[in-house]
C-alpha cells in the first residue's frame, strides 16, 4: 500500500527531531551492546548524520567484530531481536521494527574484493558523540564511502554523501592527507564537484 505524502512528512519530521523508530533502535542497540561490553560503531547514513550531513534512512549500520556479533546473537536473537533470515549476519529490532545491518571488521567496502581500504576495528576507528552513541570517525566514513562508490556502480549515493560531508564540514584539499591513498584522488575530484555553484 502506498504511503501518503503526509505520512512521509511525519516520518521525516520525527527523523530530523531524532525521535524516529530508527533513532530508538540505535539507542536500544547501544544500550544492549554496552551492557555486554561489546565495541561497536554506527556507520552508514546515521554516521553521516552525526557528522553533519542530514538525510533520512530506513536502517542502522553498525561496524562490529564477527565474534562480538556472534555473542550478541547467541544472547539476544529471539528476545526482542530477530535474524533477517536464517544465516544472515543482519538482524532486526523487533520492538521498533527497524533493520540493523552488521558490517564486519576486516571486510572490504563496495564490491567486497580486497583493497587498501577495509572495515576497521570499531574500537580504534570510532568516537563517542554527545548523544552517547559511538560513531565511526569522519576520515573513516569518508574512506569507506569513497572506496564503496569507486568499486560499485550502484553505490552512487555514497559519493553524493561525500560531496555533502565536504560542504557541511568545510573540508579542503589538505584533508586528503588524513585519507587512505587509495581514495585521495577521488576525494579531490569530489571536492572540486562540491565547489560547483548550482545557481545559473
């Protein structure tokens, strides 16, 4: 059934007020993982929001170690959390009806093939923000999104996110020194694109 425009607007309003089911699921997951002493970092669109690029999303991405994901699932699947399907690494918050996509440390973004940029350990590539949630750092987010966009033709949103992150954080060419060499040239290309004035 199609969702009405008013309902879309209502959901967007809740999201930008940080009162949406997505935010509730993120905080609930934070509490659960923290109680288990599991290191994690929110990634993807929710991390982009934390770093200033405000856009809606329908799920929560978390960076986590494979062993820690296994520990979490052994304790909590069937108790307010459910697997997306049998054997899936991803799961769902059954209370808020929000999907959680697990990103495993050591894997590779985009096409999944080995490359100089990989998903890091959440303990060393994250920072806790004022809301209490741990997010991947901005350089890490940029590395991963550019590597993803560079190696998969259907992930253009990742590159669009970088342009907006550059704009909102007022990044410059020198910022490329903080990035993996694999993505630096693409970063500079996106930096140039971010400076194009659409008013003509």
